[in-house]
């Protein structure tokens, strides 16, 4: 299939592996930021093919995983109300809050629906004028423009029964937080290709320069990821830092101007809590004043939830790359995708879930 | 009434009488009678059914029998390539085939929702009759119940199938042995994607049709000429990955797939890429997995490929003693990974 097969081509993969093998002289640790990349690395078992000198560690870029428990609890509470239709992406429905997940709410009669596009939630609102339709918006900069568009469109269509529970997070503040941690072992980053398709590469230049680290914009197919790793290794071996683009077929330095303008109109930067990590300043999106009437947290009187994470789960260390999923004593034992103890096991893009799915030790 | 059903195009119960199902259609009285006599009997006509008893009297069947039961709740009930009716017949027939049995009789129970359109029921019943004739099975007994509006979802169908196990066959996951090969009769994931294209919130345009099909003609041919088959499984819900994982777990064998050998239509691959689905986990309704000694593989493939439903048959993997209980796959780029059983429900109400 065109545009897919060439990026999963064994000959190209072998060629890139040879180049990487030739250029690497010492041990390097590279973190991929995005959960989509983690998933692809595990699905194609790239670690099995790479030289031993290269370690891949997995970053916090799974938006479902880092959505704080109390926000999931709010979604669960809203979803259980008889006058509410709660709409979200499929992955979010399975994620347990402190007591319940959305699928259980659905089983008890809550109207919970899955969509692929936020605009579909608007159609649901239009067809159900007597119900409040709440879209649980989760994701990085990649999905935020589609949500922004839906919110703007809701304004245009004067849909008073539509609102959004916003849990959008941003990549650069997470990279900064990781690098600020003196314990971090990261030598280079693979930046998330689709986030950069929207936002461009300029935000990463000051980070690379301040922390003297290579940040390589990378795609998601095996060839893309190996190309990103190859560029990282070349930069590291040549003692170069900076931002390079190894996903030029999708990413332009300036990003997607229209999407960025839309984001600026609808959203503003706010502090946000990341599950397993804590509050990161300026790391999330909230609605700008003109659009706050669509903010579900303001529209509904939601109770404050006290939440408590499992004490066994080492999500924080896994989401920051200090530990690998297989280092956790609960991994594949008391913590499985059917019964996740913490964030990285809940979504298919979470590192623990990807390890479990593609690599779990023989049971 | 004259059994002329095969040639009737219009619903035999005119709209002027009843446009949709009423609670009374399941009440056992006149309206139930009308459904049976004007709709079911003419289409399903056979010597056993037409006796009109509460149950069916079956003639003696020599040898071992196989019996299966299944419920069909697919949503939507009409989908590209078929409807819930043919799914019910083909699914039951294929379950019997997976027991190594020749399908003979099927029971049919409808749970209808009040308000369900009689025209839609008529279309479904016609499909059931056509599929049963095609598969050579008799619908010998049945039941109709109606639930209040909102207490069901249009139509649910429950079936039971009875078949005669072919002498000389012994099919069981325990017989899975290292060195055996895994064969499938064609492309995977078609039914799952066909259903997906019609779902609220997921709808998209494609040419993909469900693969719903009875496999008894092809498989009876295989059974007669090559009885050395160790395991049979139809990869319906949960797809090929789940079916093979179940075999791995119950046989304590390992199975190794080759990604490059998996037959997946481009349209299905495309849909999976966009939707974030894996064809290995998507439902099939006209596919069968065979595990058998390598020595018999070529003969079986030749037989299967002579049939329309097996034209694309191929070997997709082998049984190994290296990783007992695990399904592994050699990826397209040469690495190896686990193919786990699906966790949770990828798509509900797929059949």
C-alpha cells in the first residue's frame, strides 16, 4: 500500500541499521516522546534490531495515560447524569478513574459514546437538543486543533447544549521538566512528528540550546523511527546539539499556520497536572475567555474528588524514562491492561501496555 | 398454504394489515400463526418443519453428532455484504464444520423488538432461507418472541445447529503438534471493517463487504480427501489473533505467524491504518483456520483453492515447540513479537 509500505520496507530498515551500527561508538540513551512512537517501536521490536549500545526509553507522550485521575472521575460523574451524553475517543472510555471507568457507567445506563472526530460530537448535540453533550477532550497539540474547530463551530451553530471537558497537554513543557530533573539519563529526544506537524519546530530550538541536547523530529513508521535514531546518533557522536527534522514529509518548520491560529483563538496555556508526574507549569490548554461558555467544568457543578494512586505503581519513573515497564514488580502480574494499576498500562499507547502487548514475558 | 415462498418478492403480509411487529406477533395467537404460516413456512419449507409440532422429530443419524448454539446481535442488522439472517445461518454452519461435522439441521429463534418493520423481517427471513438452501441445511424448528419497544434492538437471532461428525476425523486443539502448518482460506478483517463502515460516529465510505459465507462445501471436500486435520477454528469475534491464542493456550503449543504472509485487502489495511485497528483482531465470518501436518498441506491447499471461498487459501504460520502457549509473529522488517489476545472489546456487536 502506497505511503505505508515504503516506510516498513525491510531493505531500507536494514540499510539504516547498518549506518547506525557503523556510526555508534559508545552507549547512548534516546527517549521517544510520543506514545505512538513507543507503540511502533514495540510493535516492530526495533530494540531487537538496534545495536546494544543504543537504549530507547519511553517518554510521557501518551495523553490518555497522563490524564489525571480526578479529571476522569469528573467525566465519570458527568457520564452518569441522566441529562448528559458523554462523548470521547475510544481509548479514554476504558481508563479507570479512582472508582469507575466510563464503560462501566455506560453499562449502568449512562449515555457514553465514542467518536473518531470531535466534530461528530457536535452532530450528536444537534440531534439531541434536550441533552447536554460533553466532549472529553484529551490529547496533545495534534488533536487540539480539531477540538478547537469543534468549539468554534459550536459557537457558530449556537449549540448551547455542547461543552468540553478539556484535558489537553503540551509537549515542550514536558521535555523541559524531564531535562530539569538532575537524575535524567536522556542523551537525545525523538520529538513527536505529528505534534510538530501542527506546531512546527521553533519551540524546540531554545530547549535544545539551553540543555545542549539533540532533538530530532521523528515520524512513526519503522523507517521513520530508525531515521530519527540515525540522526540522533550522528549528532551525539559529532557532539552537536540542536533541532533537526527527520520527518520532513509531514513537518514544516513553521507548522500548520491555520491550526496554530485556531489554537490561539480558542485555547490559552494553563498549568496542568500530569498523572504520574505532577503539576507542570504552562503544560496544558484551557479555553480563552470568549469560549469559556463551552467549558464543562464551569457549566456543571462538579464535586472535588480526592484521588489516590496505587502505591505499587511506578508510573512516574516510567513516564519520565527512569525505569522500564519490565522493571516494575507489578508488571504483567497484578498490573495488566484488563486491570491497570497506573497510567502507562491503561492506553494502548502507554509504555507498559505496549510492553505487555508485544513483549510480555512468557506466562 | 402452498409452499411458493422461493418465488415471492413482496412481504406476504401486506402493509395494509401490519407494517411493523406488534407484541401480539409473539403472543402465540393469530398474529404469531400468521407470521409462521405466511412468512416462515413458505420460505423454510421442508418435511420436518411442516409437521408443525412444538419441536422437530429428526430421523436417526448414524455415528457421532455435533451440536452448537449461537446468538446473533449484530449492529447494524444490514451491512455491506449481508445481513443478520445469513450471518446466523453461515455462523452456525461454520461452527459445525469446525467440529468436523456435516451440518444438517438448524433451529431458529427470533427475539423481535416491538415496532420492527415487517419488510425488514421479510428481507432477513429470505436471506436465511437462501443461505440455508445454499448450505444444504434444514431449518426444522423455531420460535418467535416480541419484546416491548426499547427492550431489545430490532432483531436478535438465536440458533442451534446439529451435524454428523465425519468418520475418521478427530479434531481437537490438543492434537496441535510442532511442525504443523496454519492455513487460512483468504483475506482477514473484511467483516469487521464492513460493520465498522456503518457505525454511528465511525462511518466512512469503502467498497469492503462482509465475507459472511458457509464453508461446508469446501471443507467437506477437504475432510473426505484429507482427514488428517488436527485443529479447525473460525476466527470470528477477536479475529485470527484471538482464535490462534486460544489454540496456543489450550494445546500448550506455540504458533509462529509471518506478517508478510497474512492476506489483508488493501481497503481493510487502509481502514485499519486510519482507525488504529489491527486486522489480526477483526472479526471474520467466512474464514477458517486449519492446523495440519505439513505433509498434507499442499493437497489441502489445492482442494481449498478449487472452491470460490478458498481461492486465496495460503499458509500463514507454523506450530513450534519453542514458545509454548504463545502466539508470536515475524514482522515485515524481520523482528519477532508477541501477538497477544485482545484485551477488552475492540468493537462490540460484530456478529
